[in-house]
C-alpha cells in the first residue's frame, strides 16, 4: 500500500474522558482490554471456520501472548486471531467517527453484546494510550490476498500506516511505555494484572519475559512433542546395585532437555461454565480454595445456570464468616464471557448477599460497567431478583429436606439470613419460614415453633409474649438459672446483628417484647400480677438506700440507682440490673451513627436490695440500732424544718411571686439550705456506719462480681474480706 499519514478522528480532549468513563481510572485495565480484544479476534476466527468461511491449519492452537521487555520499556500483545485488513484498520482504528464523549455514548448505548466496544478494536484499543507514548500495530488478515498492515501513532492524535512484513495471521500490538508506566514492563507486575483480569478467559494466555535467561526442563524422551524446542538428548546409565545383590539387567534411561514449556495463565474452562451435574463436590471445594484462598470449607454453594430471560452462569459460596462483616464484602467476582469486570457487585447482587463468595458471569452485563448502569439497567434488576430467589429457594430446600444439616450450619448461616431479613423485606417474607432461634440449651426453633413453646408460661398480665434472651451465657449464668427455675426458656442472642434483629422482630411479632434476662429481677421480667411492694417505712427505705449507696464504687461513665424490693426470703439479697431500653439504645449506638447520643450517656444500673432477705434485714436492724442516737437530733431538726416549710408553702399557695414578702422568700430559702445540710449530716452518719460494715461491702462486691464490674484493688479487697469472714 501507499504510505499514508493523517489525523485521527479523535483527539486527547475527547478520547481520554471516554476512556476514563468506560475503563475506570485504573491504568492496568489496558491489559484486560488488549488481551480481551485478542481473545475476541480468535473466537471470531473460529466461528468463521465453523460456518465454512475459512479453514484453519490442523495444528492451529489459539493463544494470546504477552511479552514484556524491561530494557526496551515495551509490552507486546500477540494473538493468532482473524487480524485486520487495511480497510478494517481505517474503520476501527483511524475513523472512530465521533466528536465527543456524548455522541459516542449515545451511539453505543443500545448495542447488543455482539457489538460491545470490547468486541472489536476501538475504545478498548485506545486504552493503550493511558500508559504508552507510542503504539504500533502489525496485523495480517485471515483473508487471502490482503496485505499485512503496520500502523503507528504517538499520543493517539497522529498516525502513520504502511505495509508490514508480518506473515502470520493475527495481530501484534506494541506499547512503548511512558515514563510513568514503566512498571508494566516488569514480568511480575504484569503477571499480577493478568491473574486479576484474565485468569478465566476462554483462550490460553502466555506471558514471556524477553529479558530473562532461557529456562529448561528435562522430560522422558517419549513425551517430547513437535512443539518442544529440544536442547539435547540425555542418556542415563542404570545405577549399579549393592555388592552381593543379584543385578537385574536394566536399560539406559533416555531423557530430553527442552526449553521450559510455557504455562497458560488462563483456565479456559472454569467450573462455572460446566453443567452442575458434571461437577463433583471436591471440584467445588478446590475451586473455592483456589479463587478465594480460603482453606475453611464453605458451608455450601449454589450453581447458577440460566439462559432465559437473561444469560447467567456462576457459583455462589456461603463461607464461614469471621468476626467482622465488612471484611467479608467484595468477594463476588463479576465476569463478562469469562473476562473479569469487577468485584464491586452492588446492584447485581442484593446487599446482604455481598457477604457471599463466588463468581457471576453474564454477557448481558457489559465489561465497562458503571454504577449508574447497574442502577438503571432492567437486565441487572432481573439478575438481582433471580439470585435472591435462587438463594432463598436453596436455603428453604435444605431446611425442608435435611433440617438436621440446616441446624448444624445455622450458627454460620445466621448472619447471612439475618442480614437479608434486616435489609430486604421480600427476603424476610421468605426467610421467616426457615429462620431459627437458638436457646441456651442449644435447641433450635422456627419463629412459629418458639411462639408455641413459650406462649403459656411467658405471657404477661397485659397479654404480651415475653422473649427472654441472653447475649453472654457465662456472665449472665445466675440470671439464666433463676429464669429456668421459673420454667422460662431463654434465647441465646449473641450474634453480630442480634441487637438489630431484636428490634425488627418486636415490630414484626404481634404483642411481643424481647427482654434480656439480666434487665430486671426475676419477678419483674414477666409481670403476671400486680407487683408486691416491700413492707418498709419510708425512713427504713432511706436508711437502706443511703448505707448501700455510700459504699458504691466510683466507676467512669457508670451511675447507680438504689431501690428496695420484696423478692422473697430465698431470693438473692442484692442484684444489679440494667434497663432493657437504655442498654439496647447504647448497643444500637455502636452500629448506627445517628444514635451516637446514647453512646455518650453513662451506663445506668439498678442496685436492687431484697428487703425479704435476712442479710438485708440484718443490715437495716443494725444500722437503725447503731445510728439511732446520732440520727435522732438530726431527724428531729429535719422534722421541724419540714413542718415549717409546709407552713410557708401553704401560705404562699395562689400568690404571685411579686406578692410574696421578701422575708418569707428568704426564710424558705434558708430552710431549704438547712434541710440539705441536715440531709448531708444524716448521710455522713449512715456512711460512717456503712464504711465499717463488712456485710454491706461484701454484698455490693458480690453484685459487682456477678456483673463483671469488680476489678483491680476492689477485687483484691473482696478476696481478703471473704477470707476473714470465713
């Protein structure tokens, strides 16, 4: 051909915004694009042979080769596909006829998968200019009589075309890397990218370092093929036997030293492309280990295979989840005709299923996928719905056909199912039939089964069904034991999402409430009749409250409220409880940013004294006797002050502030101050008494110890005191 020069129909002002929009900002994406183009060219050539439009040599072996040269700062892509004619170079390379990104996107937005940009030279090819200052093409068409073409361009703006001396069908692309992209002439960097994008392409892919020393291997001579490059023949004489042993006549061993055979980077027939009936259990496990580097066996897997109303294949694995949900995301890989696209599959896979591991391959999703595309494309929405249904059907089938297996796997499955029910209403409607609740005895129940189990014994006086639960069986053992002694069943709710699940289930279940087993004393967990108040006078309540409050430790961000209840002679003398509402709000604050206010509030606990217990009675009697003499003048003075305060308050009833004489105001303020002073004196007397009472200290420490709140010096003092009391 006549040497030709010209300007491309695009320039750097409009090509690079398009490249970035379609191919993201990752510069390594050009490797995927150019290898994919090579694979596509080979696929099309084989199709042409299939329909009789061309014939291939008997020894034809399709392949894409990548050559790196660190000395020359180049990377080459060579395929033996259908190649291009002069006219095709002009059409696909020189004349991408668009004036800007908008026109281009409009032109291709409705194209079918056969006409995707990645399917021919064009935008995919121009991704080369993200890393190269100069790009060359040598291409030879499969069509007889067509001249091989050499094409060259610097920076993607000017080009030069001429005849090429290439004499084999296919295309070679040479990238002369720019200074910022020399890393792509490194064998190990390119291998990393090929492993990422090209591990499962339908054509074998080989990587060669042109600067590396030749590598050799020795094989039995009978295994040598025509493709091997023979270096030398080797004859190994048989080894002599030990002295005294009868020697068997052995023939010399013939071996051949050859250039090391190239190993394909690509598994051209990955497991998901096969029919499920063709795959063994071990193959599924091996594929999982290979792809995800996880040597814990998956719980189970789902093989996707659908061709209507969209094309989709893939395998989804349920892994054994580690402690942090976020670490499990982005483990589903999206492919388009075995070409890696992304591992950010939000929109294609329902959010809760992003915890799964697996691969999804669909030609209905373009390689140059974008978030906006995923949000708007109807096929993507259909795929998402299909995957969600497939997963729920699989879970339901396991539950129905082998409940024992389902229960054995529940502790690992729980997080997937709970997350799904929390985030997707339609999944909840399906999953609530097989979702399980586990009690502290390790037994499993469906929601319906558990409601039937506790209905008779755990319904309160208002008709509410009370679900008692524990989130730590060891720390809450005594509370669990007390509840069991009442015939109550206690759920174990110690999962990452159980706090959120409890709130949701309270909304879903009619007249139901979840209460942690340590949130109140046993008699008030499930109130079945009006509460019996402790038979104490107000002064006695005050004494008990004061002596115990005075000895409570100062703990950062912890506040105690002391109250007295009639819990029976056999009940615990003292207990620490925490309000279900406040504790749950603080737990929710840890997982919901909008509730951080609750997280900053102090932990509020109730110190409950059992007025019926002999030790509490003993403290009350002893305090009354020991402090009587010191308290009598204080209480007498407080009585007089309270009486005078009542008189003044009565006299001021109905009067406006300005109508009350200043002397009365001053007197009332003085009385309030004196009452406060006398109260302080009273608390000081009771506090001094309590400070020397070992029973009070022992009871408080026992309650703190039971709730894992006794530490450091206080724990040491408790141990010493316990020994003394013994």
